[in-house]
C-alpha cells in the first residue's frame, strides 16, 4: 500500500501523465466522484445541493504556479463572483485559495494584494482559507498569513500534520487567535521533512488538534477545522471536544466532496458542524493523484469504473 501511495504521489508531479491521462474517458469518469465538474457553476450547483442537506461548503479552483499577474487577477475575479452568487442564493460558502495560484511565485506583494482583496470581500461572510502547498512554500505562506491576519480576522490557514515542523509553527501562531484547518498532508516529501509512516502522521494530527483544543479550554481564541475522513479519528475528535466542553462555534469537521458521505450524514445528524470542500477546474490531475494517494483504497473505485 505504501508503494502504491508513493507511485501516486510521483504521478501527481509527472507532466507527461498530466498531459495524457486526463484525456482518457475512464479517468474523467472516475474523477467525477471527487469533483462535480470543471466550471464554477458546477461547484455552486453542488453547494446548493449540500445546503439542502444542512451542510456548509468551501469552494476552491484547482491550479497552482501561475505565471503572470493577469492570470492571478482573473482567479481573484472568479472568486469574487463566486462569493456574490453564494450571497444571492443564501449559501454558507467560503473560499479556499492556493498562494501560488495568486502570484506567490512572482512577487510576495502580488499574492498579498490578491489575497487581501478576497479577505476584504469575504468579511462578514465567512473565512478566507489559505491552503498549504509543498514544503518549499511553507515559510512564505506563513508570512502571508501573518500579514493578512493583522488586517483581517477572517483569514484561515491550513496546517499539515505530516510535516515535522508543524508543531512549532502552530505554537508560534497561537497568539494570533488563528483560524486553522488541520489536515494530514498529501504532497511527496522526503522523510527528513515529513513523517513517512501513517501512524506517526495520525498521532501528530491528534497532538496538534489537542494543542488547539487545550488552547481554547484555557481561554485562548481561534477556530479549528478538522480535515479528515478517518472514522476513528472523527470519533476521537468528537469525544475530545465534548470532554473539554469546546464551544461548537470554535470547531467544524471538514471533508472532501464525494468522500465519506455516510460519515458526513452521521455528523450532521449528531449536530456536529460540517463543511464540505468542493474543488473544480480543468487543472485537476495533480490534485486527483494526491486524493488517491491519501486513501489508496479509492483506487478500487477507478478499477470499477474501468470495468464498467
């Protein structure tokens, strides 16, 4: 299983496969499990469907490492449009951005300008989430978050439990009353940077979650979204938040569109805050390979699609 996971992560960075495989019908059919379509309208349609089930949403456009300022401005305009439509339809919908999708590779000032525009537009309508990308981008992403947080309280940051540095990063952020989305991590990283064993990644996730919950219990401010589909971990988190008396407005569970639907319904039925991340866009291949690597059992879904 570990070899399969590593192969999928390798595929996520292979330009030849990224060019050829998305053209295959069976691949495009299989990816529909994880994303409703390539257009913003597809994502907003599904956000409305989930709203009818009592589930809030996050929307993100797939793509990384844009090359021009004009490209990044077009991304910002599309996200602003998404927020406007969500407000018109009465949807509890938030936006999640990737820094390299908004200009981090070009100029720190460019990504700050773009992200600040989105954070200002989102004020009063939820959190603007900043995704964490590969380890080379951790430091500039933390710097971006700190700068934005000084101006906008509604900015959130994704932290990855598989990175060895994350506990220290979290400790340094606690004084900012941070809004954190805690995930396990899905990029290919060397063992000296990221824990290679799932058991270690899971243990660090619990440790980081408990750090935040203890921070709240001792009077600290902030918010945490638990990004996991692991039923055992979900149950542990639910029990731990109840044990510490964590206010429901301080936490939410966050899951990906199309994954763990039964657990999504279970959380809603139990009155647990839940938000589902809907991805869309044409640049889906690297993201899709990372989703499969997170849970290689999903490969069987692809196999069944091929057989059909």
